[in-house]
C-alpha cells in the first residue's frame, strides 16, 4: 500500500513539473450547438485541467453528443477534437463545471481536462495553447479566449463557489414567432404588455436563503440521492436588453430574472422563473408562492407553469482565485479536491 501511495505521489509531481499540465480554457462560441440530448452528458470525471467559456445562441449548452448521435457534434466534441489535434499522449476528456438542460444556453461555463505531451516536448505555455486550439477551431464558431495552468487538485465542478443564471423574458409580442430574429430562441416571449415586477421581486425575496426547494425541483433519476435543501444567494428581477439595440423602437420590453447559488436542483431555475412570472401575471399571489415553497412537495407545483428552456442562460461560474493559482516550484497542493456530491 505504501508503495502504491509513493508511486501516486511521483506521478503527481510529474504532472506539476511539466510532463502533465492542467489548463483553464475560456471558450466563446456564437452559433447554436446542434447536438440533441439532455444537456451536459459529461460530468464528475477526474482529470488535470479546467475550462471557462462564453457563448451566445447555444441551443444545448455545452454538450458531448451521445454515441448514437455522433453525426450531430456538440461543443464538447469540437473542443476535444481540437485538443486531439495537438497530439497529446493521454486520452482527451473535457469535464465541465455545470450541467444544463437541452435548449439552455451558456454565456459562461468552465471545465477541466488533462493534457500530457511526450517526454521530449516541453509543456505548452498558456499563449501557445490558446493560439493552437483556436487554429484548430477556425472552421467552427467556437473560440478559446483564455488558457491557464491550474493546480493538480483543481476540479471545475467541485471547486466552483457559485453559479449565476439569468432568465430572459420579453413582453409585448402577440405571439412568440413575432420576436426579433436575434432574440427568437434566446428568450421567453409573453403576450402580456405589463408584469407586476414589484410583486415578483417581493416573491423572489422569499426564495433567498436556505430552504427546502422540493416544490421547485423536477423528478429525475438523481432525485432520491440529492438533498432538496439549497441556499439561494440572489433572486432578483431587473430590466433587460434586446441583443440588437435597433429593436428597442418596437413595443417590446425585456426583463431578466437573476439567480445565484452554489448549485441548483434539476430544472429549479425554470420552475422558479415560471412561478415568479405567474405572480407577475396575477395568476399566483405572493402568499400562494410562500405556501408553495412551504409545501416542500414537487406535486404542489402548478401544472403548465414551468418556463421554457430557451430563455435560460448560465452566465457565471465563480471560483476562489487561490484555487486557480498554479503553485510555485516546491509548493505542495492536496492530491484531490474536497468533493461534495450535492454540487
């Protein structure tokens, strides 16, 4: 046992001194991810790298297409293909910080991967890696905007301190099809010309803090294993913008519902949004939303109220800067991140 432990430590040193590198990727992509599926299909893997990216108009977040859909490549497939073009000697697998439902967009996300070069080649510098990946992504609407070595114990999912989601709604269109082309698949179009935003923010304030959010979770296979108790740091409704300013001359109002937490339950943000919009429309009162929260029962959630996926954006994934800091030579870091399976 001691021999195995020592061997593991030697391997870790090799990773830190250059044989292996962790990298932090910031990716920008502006076209729709055409992969079908249920959001991120690749999470919880162990590796040596991290990634941050930004996106506009991505239909499925960052998705690796499942084997039976490989003709429709997801964003993850394209990034992994670009890394393989660099000819690493290790298998390439991107591990992402945040899962998103199909149809949800990612304006910012993060991931990590392992990148091992042959022994006769020096490790990539951040700038060289950034340029090389973008060269191999020229034919795709994907751009890496930052590359950074991070410690060997960094994990994009478990080291995340908070995640921020924004849900965009548009008021004043007789039908969703009449939304501006630049916003058609990027917001929820409501026929209402007005919402009671004051009541919505009053209801949103009831959601802030640590609560049992069972009434706002959807049923999935993880449900029996994850606690419904979450701490919501922020829930707020604020004026928004059209993606193209010229559309402001039309009688369309944009609003943003902003939510921040360390982690969320399955479809929690979409269900919170739907309930708050119902308050704004007068279909639910603030008191009824409080009762819904206190019911702690997914069956209590009103049918037909869940907001559609197309208006939801993951906008930020935040980390402690110390967790991203690559150690100076001789510094020691832990062998593994502290893992909370609830995140």
